[in-house]
C-alpha cells in the first residue's frame, strides 16, 4: 500500500505546517475546574468526578485551534454541528484559544462569518493546506492515482501531513511549447513567463489524463498587466487532436490584484467535451497585446473531494450560535447564507424530487473503488468510492443515508427557525424571496423521513445501510454510527429504533456479522463502528484493507469515543434514562481506569492496542483529531437534564435515572447569563450566577407549571413545580 494511504480514517491529516509543534500532538492535560461547569448528583460522586474530568480534558476541543490558530479563520465545517453547542454553553471560565488571542464564543462567531460559500451555495470544508480540492477534503491527490497528472514548479502551499515534503517539484520545461511567450525561468514562486506577442499560448504535455480521475483541473498562477483579456484552458484528446473553441473553459481572471497568487479550480466535469483520453492542455492567454507577465505555480488534476454534508453542518451550527447566544446581529448576517446553503443542497442533491440526498458528483456514486473477482483478484478503480463525510474511507454516496439523516435534521431545525422569525418581526431579519415556508419545510421533512426509512432500511438485518448506490445495490457492514445517528436525530421510526437498540444490546443477533452480542462493546467505551468485516467497500486508495485485522481500523470494527454520545442518546430515547445511565456508568469506570493508567495513549500502549491520530492508523479514536470526544459528557446536559436553548430562553425537560435524587449542572452559559440548574422529580430550580439579558427570558418545562417570562434583573432564582 502506498504510504499516504496508511493515514487511515479521517484526513485530519492536514496539520498546519507553519508551527514547530503540531496542534494535534500537543500534550493533552486537564485544565483548571475554576468557573467551569460541573455535574453534581447526590450519591454519585465517583461517576460525576470521572465525567467532570472527561469534560474538562476535552474542553476546549483542539478543533478551535485547528489547523491554523487564526482567530478570524473558518474552522473545519465537519464539526460545526457536533461541537458548536458544547463549546458555547460551557464557555464560562474565560478560556482563550488561538494562542490566547480570542474567547471561545467569539472564535465560533468569527468562524461562521468567514466560512467560504461559493457562488452556487456550496459550503467549503476548511480542512487543509496542500494540493487537495480547495473546498473539499484533503485527499486523494493526483500524485497517487492513475489518470491524474500535474506539474508543480514550486512547493509553496503544498505541504500537509499527507504530503509532508510537499508536491513533487518540476525543474524543467521540456514538455512545454511556448508561442509568443518568453521563458524567464523557474524560481521559488513558479515558472515565470513573459507574454511577448498577442494571443500567446503555453501548451503542456503531461501524459494521458482520465476525465473521471480529473473532474477538476487546478491552476495556481498570478498575472500582471493582462488587462481585459479572457484566458482559457484548452485541451485536445486522442480522438480529436488539436485545439478548438469547442474544447475549452474560461479561467476567471485573478481578482486579488496584479501579481497575487490565485488558485483556480476549473469544473471541467461540467463540460460535455471533457471526455475520452486528454492528451494535451493549453493555456490560451487571449491577450490583445504584449507586455503581460504570468507566473505558473502549478497545473494539476483534482479529484472532487467535496463533502455533501457541509451545508447541513454549517446551517445547524450557525443556528446553535444564535440560540445559545441570542446574538441578533450574528443571525442577521448569517441568515441569507443559511438559506442559500439549503437551497443549493436541495437543487444539487435533488432532495425535493427524491426525498433523499442524491449525490451527483464524479466519484461519489456510492460504489467501491475496489473490484474483486470470484477468485479474489483485485482491481483498483481510481475514480470511484470518494468519501463524502467523516467516514472518509467509506463510499457513502449517490442515494446517501448518512447525508439524508443530516439533511432531515437540517430541514426540521430551519423550519423551527423560520417559525421563530415569523413570531419575532422586531428582530428585523431579512425576508423576501430567500425565506422558506416553515409549514412546507415540515411537510418535506416528514416525506424525507418516510422515504429514508423505506429505501435505507434493511428488513433482513433490521438496521440502516449504505446505498442504494448508482447500480441500485445496498451495502451493510453493521454501521453502528449510522444507526445511532438515525435515532439521535429523530430520523428512525419507533419500530426501527427498537430493532436497532435490540441489535446493539445483543438481544437480536444478525447472522453473518463478525461481531455479535457483547462483543459489539468489546472496547467498553462504546460500540464498534461496524460489526461486519469489510475488505471490499472502500474508496480506491484504501486498497489493502485485508492487511489490517478486524478492529484494527476505526472504520472496520474499531471504535471512536465521541460516538458513544449518539449511542447514549439512542438508548435514552428508546429504553429510557436508566438504560442510558447504566451505559454511562460503564464509560465512567473505563475512563477512571484509563486515567489511572496514564491516559489514553499510555494505557492502550500497555494493552497492545493502537490509537489512531495525527497520521497514524489505529483501531481506536479518542484524542488528537478526534475532537468529538467532547460529546460524551453532553448527555448530562442534553439528555438527563434535557436542557436546550430556545429563541426566547430555554427549555428544560429532565429525564432523570431512578438512581438520581437530583441533577445539578452549575454553570450553563445561555443568552448572556450563567445559570445553575437543579432538577429533581418534582422541582426544577434555576439560579442566576451572573450576567444579564436584553429582555424577558422564557422558561419552558413540559410537565411543570408554566411561569411568566423571567426578568433576571429582578430575581436570581426561579423554582418550577409540577
């Protein structure tokens, strides 16, 4: 297997190369508990101590510094929905991130404001430097594929944890033919060209380019004095030699000013003539006169590594910022972008027609990049199986169950936001043609849920599966994360949710699975990611999965700590708080043992188990790029206390285990307040620790007597009774 492909799961492999120490490998040590939230349950001091320690160990998540430590920069979109709320409500201790430059809540607002959304409405991934897709996931690269080609005259901006030394640099122009162009040599910035005559061109022969491996071509270049010229990228094919206006695509003129290096990704897959065997490329500068200067830093093939879930994560994360902070200016700025992001997704993924996410991108057909014949011989299909989400080795795509669950939740949440906006004209939020009708969104969400429970559900195994792919085939490897998500986000029907939990609990055995019954929780802190051995369903780059034993890779029988939260949430919804608490107690015991054993890496080193992280493959994910470990203790707030922000205040719907006389969470940041909340079977007591609100604060507590909106300037404590 090629070296870069051993980076197993998520290409959180794009560590910033600008600092001497990787953000991810910095020592992880618990911080001070001063002014930090605490979970308190009478008689459960040991378990609460473990959960409080876990919470503080993973707070703040390294995500807030990754990969650039730029307090203004956009954070990786993948974690927007998972981690925004956990970061906001616990922001009570004055902790600063990005080398002490910014508070956590402001860091998150900056990230959403600076998130790239392209002209069509696609939300960028914001994951890396390197030579991956500018708006997508860091890999795969052209350098490791057949049919992808390129030339780099400079390694500037090409280094990443996958490509440690950067792109391979070319020091010759032997395969370039220049017409009306003076070759001024190669320096650290790239190939310098002077346009000495009108209609100058630069033609390069790289080899045979496969359009499916190269749906995009990326040009990194700068220009001076090009004037109003419209440059083109042109190509010839084996079947149609020579260049023609029918085979070209316009290159946007750099907008950053003369001499500013620009990265342009040309979506050639949209051109009907980008097909066959591409034999030569030509830069046609289309200049009307001599005198322009051009620097070509690189021209190379680009896979489509965009994630089809980005828009959904961005939308839900931005809504979380608004609900937790109550910042009207923030939402006023983001609302048009949120609406644009959903409209793009509905159009691009044809969700209205299909009531599911159908991914149309090249390489995202939901089929494997590995083809095994009856004798076991393997063919690598270099253009297939590109990842769409966190599980970046698995070819979710085409009709995508993982993305559809997130789309459903997004539609539900945006419908609720649109209703809030209708109720509050004083917010002065933009309306007009961009707004969505809340009732129509709710009807659509119901249709998506119904269709998803039909096409993504396997009656044979009693669980959700991947697919149908473009061939109509479905893929079932016992995806525990997919099924727990379906329950957590309210996507699964009650009947399906019951079957899922019975399978996870071992009450229902699925024949053919590699892991059954108690073995599903072999790693104690949570379920295996998958329960059926997978040696054939991957993106093309993970070409030797059989070389790693089941459980040795987090996407094939391994486990990720953070997704225990979804598992706990699923149990709480299906079997109630006692079942969820029993599972959480087991996690707390495990965590105590691990900490006593020296922490995650030291403990598992003694166990002979490999942790994945920062470019190293492994079967367990809990630190370094596994930022989502912060989710596990959230079950205390979101689950047992049932605390969530609303447009006007908060909602508290406790689901206390029978062993809890009461539950207190003593520092919750919401809408400018820091609150302490204690819930028991008969009472809820809300105490103001600090802060103020701009107006009345509404408390909603189903099953408790309603109270008028609270003026926190006049009181510091509110008691709710049944």
